[in-house]
C-alpha cells in the first residue's frame, strides 16, 4: 500500500457473511503447480524475443556526487553496441512522485546513493553489454554524504535536496526531514503521572532487504510510433504501465504490460526500477531489450526497508493497566521522501486500548537507495520497540505477558490509537489461542527463553477489476489483474467454483495483461485474496444472474423465479413451474443462440478490508560464549478472517515469521565510512537458510471480516510484525540482556553480555 | 574472442553448442539451450536457484563455465519428470504447498532428488543442512522439509 492510500475502511459486504462452504477451506493443488515443479513456468528473466538486445546499467560508485560528464563515445564505438541512454532520453517536466521515480530510475545531475543509475547500454549479448558498460566514462565530483538517520537530522548534516520537505514539517527542522506525522488522544503526561512504573528506551533497526530470490527482470519493446510491449516481474503491471508511460512521455494505453510469473516481491516489486530504462533503450535501438538486475544491483539500488531510531515511553500500573504511551519514530528512507513513518506511528500501539497516547513520526532523507515497501511497511520496527517495552514492564511488575496484553487489548468498540473506533477485530481471540497453545506452557531447557509479541497490519482494498468468461463446455476462464505471488490463483478458483457450484478444476485463473481488464492496483497491502477475491465472487454472482436469465427465457418464466443451486438453474419454488434443473454446461452450449457470450464482471474499489492482528510465541537459545542465538521453537497465531486455502495461509504465516527471524538475528545493510554498501550479496547479507530454522507451527484464527462476503481479512503481512520483538523478548528471557538494536547478531549479544558482567 | 565448441549431454539428450569462454554453464543452459528452468538468483553460488547435477554431483551452474561441460552428463529440473509421470518429489511439493512463488523450486527439487539418491532415509537435520545452500524467501522451509521427509518415506515404502 502506498503511503497516502490508507484510510479507515468503512464499506461492508452487501450480504451476510457466508459460513457454509464446499470448496473454500479445502486444500486443492494450485493450478500453476506443475509448471512450477517442472521448470516450465516463465519468470521475468525467462523471456526471449527475436532480435533481442541485452541491457546493462552503469551505476554510481559514490554515495553522493555531482555528475560532471558522461562520455559514452568509446562504448558506442564497440562491436555489438546499439544504444546508450542517460537522463536526457527520458521525459522532462515531471512533477511530484513521477519526478521522484524518474530521478531514482536515472540520476539527473547528482548521484544520490551508491548504486544510483547514471546511464545504460544495450548490446547484442550480455557479455558485450557488460564490456561496453565498463567503457562508459563518468566524471564525478564527490559531495559530503550521510547514511545514518539520526546524523541525517543533525544540524551539520549535508543536505540531500533542498526544498524536498512538505508543509507538515515543523519549522526549524533540518531540510532532510521531509514529512512529519502526529496522532493520538488524551494527556500522556497526566497518564505517566498515574503509572506505578514508567519505562523509556531508544530502539534502532537497520535497513533490511525484501530478499526475493528472483532479481528484477524485464523485456521491453517500444517502437518509434510510441506503441510498446513490456514483459516484467512485478507486483502490479498497471502501475508499471502508468509510470513507464509518464517517464517516457507516451500515452498509457499504447503500452501493453504483461506480468511474468513473479519470483517473490514482499513489497519490493511494487516499485519501478529498470522497466523504463529497457523501454528507452529499445526505442533508441529500435529492437527489443532485455534487462536483468544482478543480485548486487538488487541490494544497492532497489528498495530496502527504512532504517529507524525510535523512542518509546510507556507507563503501567501494578495491576497491568497501561496508563499512557508515547513514541517518536524517526525513519530514514533513502534519498527520496516516502519512509512509511505514518504506518510505524499508527501500528506500534494498535494492539492496545489507550486513554492517553501520542505518536510522532519523521520521514528523513539520506544517501541511501529509495526505500520500498517491505511486508507491512513500517510496522515490524514499531512492534519491536513497543512490544519490548511492554515485555520489560511485565517483567519488572511480575505480570503474565499474555494476561497483561489481554487486559489492555484493543477490541470492537474501543478507540484506536490513531483515531477510528475498531470494528470487529480478532486480537483477543489470537491472545486467547496463544495462551491455550501447548507451546506457551511447555518446559524450557537450560539457556533457553520464551518471548511473545503482538503485531498489527491494516490490510487494504484498492482498485480491482475481474472478468469471468464462460466457455461453451461450461468451464470458466477467470481473468484477474493482481499478480499471483503466493498461490492466489488457487484461492480465486476456489471462490469462483464455490459461487458457481462447479468443480475447482473447471475454473482456469489467468493473470490478465493491461489491455484485457480495467486498472488493478498492485498486489500489496494483503489485498489480493480480499479484493480480487471479493471481485471474483461478485463477477461469479454476475455470471449466475446471466445464467439464470437464460434459463428463465428458456422456461418462459420470470427471472426472479430462477435460482442457482449446485451449478444448475432451478425454479425457485413450486409456484415458479416444474422444470428439470438446467446445468451450466447446457446453458453454455447454447449461449450463442440464446443471447451471445456469457461474461461476468466486477469493477470497483472495495473499501471493506479488515485489519489483522497476530500473536507469536518463540523459544530462543543463546550461546553465552559465541553470542549466537538459535530459534528452537516458533508458533504463529493470526486472524485470517476466513482461510480460503489454509495451506497457503499457513505458508504466509511461516514465511513472514522466517523473514522476521532474519531481520531480528542476521540481516542488516552495512555502510562503510565512504557511504558504500559493504554487503551487497547473499553471502554477507545472510537470510535464513533451512538449517537455521525450526518447523514453524501455525494457528489460523477466524474472526470474519464483515467487509468480505466470506469474511476474508488478508494474511500476507501481519506475520512479519511480531517476530522482531518476540525474539528480543526471548533473548532477554534466555540470557538476561535486552537488546535495543537489531539485528541481534553475535557481536551485539556478546557486547551486551560483557556489559552486564561489568555491572 | 573466439567461441568454444562443446559437446555434452543434458537430461540424456546429446547437445552441442558454441560459447564464449566466460559464459557460465547457467548462461549456456538458459540463453543458448533455452532451458530456463535453472534460475539465476545471485550468480555467486549463494542461493542455489541454478542447481544442476554434473555427472551425478550437485552443482551451482553459475559457478561452472559452459566450456567445462564438455563430455559431462548434466541434469536439470527439466529432466526430473519422466514423460507424463512426475517424480514423487514434484507431486509431493504441489500437494504440500511447498512452494509459494516457485523461483527456488527448480533448484530445491534438483538438490533434494540428488540427496534422496544418495541417502534414502535422511533425518530432518540432514535435509535441512543439505538444503542450506538453497535459499527460499517465501516458505520458511517448513512445508519443503515436510514434503521431502514424506516423499522419502513413500519412496522407501514403494521400493
């Protein structure tokens, strides 16, 4: 979800939540399963085109530098080279976010971070392009740089770009502070005065990368008539279409974008990086151009998360009542505005019913790559800080962690920390399920500690268009516009089959290209199963209405006198007439003669997304000699609303937990004094491997979302929110040291243990 | 630079190709032989998405030159199924939802098939360490490990 898109979701499904299902809630094989296990599935880099060239991007080795001159004459004279592009080959006069995106896609007069694109080249082979890229000579004048969030706000920090701040920023702040957020209610100072114990601490998290295994890849073909085709791995191809058209100065509808199979995204593929460059090279060379990022380019030049520095202060009475909570969140989001500090501010205290609460956020620019969304953007860091403080309060007051959270839990009717009144939510149910889980009371071995944490994410609706076309044999072709990033084609087929009363296997779900459907917002905000699911159900219901109409015409009775049962039109009662059920296959066979093709539609912006809470339990073992932490047991409890395909819901829970474990223990962007990223590869930026993790147990809580016909909430993101704090709390319980900075790598744990020994 | 002529076998088929001395086996498989099942996730041997077997030994094809394939027997994900029949691992991965995006799946299948050929009765720990060179960012490995353990048990039962 983009920053400015969240608003309280108010809509509701027209009908009561359905609770009886035949297909929904089962675990059928995914329709793309065989393609994925045989190597047949086509991902971003798997496309070829006749006459295709290969592109390579030249990137800045400096954290901050003026670009004095780009000399490509030597490169252009090399064999096989067909085009070189720089910023001069893109549209001029762009404003707002389009300007920011272009500036990030191809630097203007200043390179703003290590890895910033400055030029690109296309040649007949990847090796020829790589050789020629090395022959492009860029003359730079290095400028002072800053990569740390607190230093970037200090008075003496170099200015990344003057005038980038918006009106929200209070006077007197450094120009690198570009946006400000403040929300809350009550009187926090009065609340702290009522508390028996007040704890205040500073917490820091480093930037982490989404770490999708498939690097960004695309194949662009743009003709001199401004008509083009683009194939790319993306979470949202309509967004790619819109941005590429703007950056190249062409009409949106002239560019058709097809989404490839996508090899992971986690938010990182909601942004546009290389696609406009491939199209610009293609236009210049008048040939198709394929561009594939290296892993190092992914780390240096695509969105990691924001890094943070956070101050959290909370007061509690001896009985566990939280009297006040205040937080200041400072997020560094790279050389552009956009760090998701509002979400950090809104999510941190969301699990708690607070009378006195204040949260402040700062969006800070630095010489790092433009941050991109990463699974519940902004929320995991807030949960790390807030849930660590809650844990510390419980420890010092001798209170049970779950009972204390239950005592203060947000529930239907309580006022959220950021304003609205909570609708039906499932936090209490998650906490109760965690408390009842055998994990919570299982004995621990020596050296082990147990931690828990809650987490919250909004979830999102967004523009959605779906089409369901009936084939002559009664099977259906379902076209959706949200790239399938984790098995969603299966859930869509289940929902269509449920409504139509036909077998799951009779629905073929396709991710349509931009020419086929209306605008679809990207696959983000945990919106796909909610919004495309709702759209699929509504498109199926539209189809059913049309099917019933054909039956009514055949029988010569009123449309209202026909209902749909188990894949057949039937008279709705004995008064309607005595006709045999008319199955979908029969209606389909004659549809050409009875009124033409039967196609169901849904186009809208559903606004009934339901928020999702989770509670995680983790056991960690800390080796006091090496500082190495091993996660030995892990349980995820999360509210799904309704699990359409439970295996893929469990998968989202497990995957989010695993990414959170990496963030907590290993993963971090490491910048040198020179402002260059020092660990731009999977060897030095270590994501969890199979031998690092235990099995990850899951509990699917189902508190239906009234805004979806089946109660779906969306499950993709909340699972990454609790692990950071849950593991920090487990480490504290295991080793007696509380880490305030992530990752909790062995050197940091050892330093904390040493410090503790000195006391 | 002159190209090198290589004769090799891929999934049992004899193939010939010309390649630049700098091209990796992965480059050759994907760009010259159109076998795009092996994926490039890193190019440095850290992610395992390009896993293949070379004379029965598990390899990252991004760490081997195309020219080194001369006279070898290469096995890729495209060769795991036999005609219409999927390998038991392939079936079990679908049944267990042991993949989400599926980009790491080809490499993981090549790796675990190779493991089960050497060790038909691996422990969970052995499977986890064997797969430590194959990164998956989606699943947290849970369903992958379960699918492998269950396939191994089935295959032992069938043998």
